[in-house]
């Protein structure tokens, strides 16, 4: 005869694990989408700094601010957006120029960092979801042991419960590890990019302040 409670419990177990694995798979898809989107965004935001500085240095020394601003508009990218703000205020004091560029920089950096934190959240969340599946699996296994008793206990059903339980933990870790790597890679690229922005902005500010001296 079919043991109806055991069949129902097995169906609940399979359905529950599928939900957990579905959630982990969804987290994996979200993490991959965010990582690729951020990589492409950073690629578009990057600029050939050396050629840009050479072009701007020549325009600034000649006092041709319109040409310098036009160069930034044509080049595009995060760095040019920040430099353009400083160039439009070239006639003001150093503190005013630096303040304007700093405000623009905060806005642009916020765009660079957008959604990157989600990877860190997924890296912490996925193992917990997997652990939840493991706990539920052990609960199910002990429940079957209690219902069937030691005499009629089925090693197959217990083994399946344990297998699914450990599978959820493995799935959670399989998603969390790439998320950790991806997040740290993005942070590393952002830090390098931000440092490059700071150095370039400082150089342009110096050129703007001493443009008349350089011209002569």
C-alpha cells in the first residue's frame, strides 16, 4: 500500500526545494545581468586620458575655452563631463572651480557605482538561502524518520532528503562566489578610475589657474 502521508511529504519537499533553487537561480541571473551591465557602462565611461589632456592643455594655454569645452563634448565619458564643468567656470577662483568639479564628480561617481552594491548583497544572501534549504531538508529527513520508525525507515527517501538539502547549499555557494569576485573586480576598477579622474582634474585646474602664465 502507498503511504499517503509520506507521498504528500515528498511532494512538499520537492516543491519546496524547487522554490529555493528557483530563487537562487533568479539571484544568479540578476547578479550576472548587473555585472555585465556595469562592465559595459564602465567601458563606455572610460576615456583616453593622455590624448585628452594633450588636447585640453593646448586649448587652455591658447585661452580657447570654447574649443576645450567642445573637445570634452565630442569625447564624452565620465571624465569629460566633470572637466567640462570646471572649464565653464575657468574665470573663477580655484576653490570655486574645484568645488564645481567635486559636485559634478560626486554625481558621476554615483552613476558609476549604481547597482554594484547589489552584487555584494547577493553574495551574502545566496548562502543564507541555500542554508535555509539545507535546514528544511534535515527537518524533512527527521520528519520521515519519525513517521516511518526505525523498522520501516527508507534509506532512499532519507538519502534524497539529504541530497536535496546539500544541493541547495552548494547552489547558494556557487552563486555567491562569483558575486564576490565580480563585486571586488568592479570595486577595483572603480577605485582605479576614480583615482585617474582625481589626478586629471587636479592637472586641469592647475592649467586653468596658471593659463595666463603658461601663455606667456
